[in-house]
C-alpha cells in the first residue's frame, strides 16, 4: 500500500497533478489526496488549483463539475462506473417539463446533477450552502432539483416555498425514523447528526443536520463524547480517526454509497500513470453550466 501511495505522490509531482477526494471515499485514499472534503469544498479546490491534472476520487458529477470549472485541465475519474443515482434521476428533458409547469420560478439545482441539467438552471447549491443560496435569491418560491429531501429541508429553514422534483438518494433513504429511535435507546446520551438527504422524519429527530463537512465540524467542536451518525460510513471512519477520544456510531450498518466506493489506490495510480478515464463536457453545455456553478461560488 505504502508503495502505491509513494508512486502516486511521485507521479503527482512529476505531472503537476492533484488528487481530490470526497469524504465518502475508501479512507485509505486520504493518504494520497491533496484535498479531502464535501462537494462544496472540492468544487472550490477544483476551481482554485493551478495543477494540470485533477484526479477526482468522487462520483461522476463531481468530476464533471471540476472539468466545467477548469476546462483547460485534464480531469480524470479513476473508475468510470462511479455515477450518482440521484443525479441520474433527472435529465434535461425532464427538467424542461418540470419547469414548464411552473413558468417564471427560479430553478436551483443541487450540485448532484449532470452538466446538461445544470446548464438549464439558474443557480447551483450544495448541501452546505443550499439554505444560504435560496435565501440570497430573495424570492417567495423556487424550483429545486433533483433532491426532494434537501429541498424540503431548505423550505423549513428559509420559509421560501420550495417546489421539489421527486429525486432522492437511495443510500440516505435507507435510514428510517425508527433507526433514530432504536439508536438513541441503545446509546443513551449520544447526539444524532444527520444529512439533509435523509427522510424529513429523520432530520426532525436529529440534534443537528448538515452537510458531511458540517457534521464533521460539529462533532469535532462539540463537548459531547458520543455521536450517532446518519450519513455515509466514510464520515464515521474519518471522525473516528481524527477524534480518537470520542465515539462515533453509524446509525445502521449498510449506509454505504456503492458508487463512491469504486475507486481504489491502484485505480488512482493507473489513472495518473496512463492519464486515463478523462472527463469531457461539450463546450456549449459547459459554458451554461459554468454560469450556474459560478453564481453559487
Ligand atoms: P456533500 O455535499 O455533503 O458533500 O454531499 C454529497 C453527497 O453526495 C451526499 O450524498
Ligand atoms: Fe449520490 Fe447518494 Fe451516493 Fe451521494 S450518497 S453520491 S447522493 S448516490
């Protein structure tokens, strides 16, 4: 393993490359990564880096976003199977039909969407800034795609009417409200931290709701010692590594995003060595999608 990590580090130097990793990735990838974080942080890093090559250990829409923000860089996705089920729940045609039912209402897209969808929306958001972005529009009503649960979360936090598209994250929806109750019973006194992609009833029962980074920041700063985590397993593993004096419990065993787990260290090495699995976005779509993402940034 160390050998592979060292090879990746050498290649990064030789090729002026960076590795960006989402915090749902297999944890050993952090050893080879330059930046690890949530979608907002990674898109900011993708926009800011002056590297020639970005290797994206994340899902397809994240690599696509990096390419849109850095069109002159080579963006590589080590395993092309790494899609996002939620992002694939709406395409441009479905978006147009949705918009046509609500003419004149601004459209906010979650960054978990394809470039063609972003290209036809007004502004992008991630789970860490969705509330801020919707408030900033200063309008009474917005359309929100594709995640219906994050949209509902935003509506409750802002008072803005949020008309949501019926998309969802299958991984987060596996967490049921009853799981919160049974975890609280099993671990009395533990705080429950949830991602807004969960069912409304889950985040209503939680002590804190936020993006992956917001959950990690909250747990790191909190005086509490025990936490029940209602998001992907990678967050629990990183918290346990970084805060060994605290205890982190994944709310349920199978809260794993299979698409995030495709990439391995050998895949990252192969992507860098062969400069393979390059992500491209057609120029017109990219230009429109860039405006939507840059408004957010
Ligand atoms: P974050 O915006 O919290 O990184 O979430 C991305 C994601 O895909 C959650 O399922
Ligand atoms: Fe997509 Fe859900 Fe996986 Fe996030 S956890 S990448 S929303 S499928």
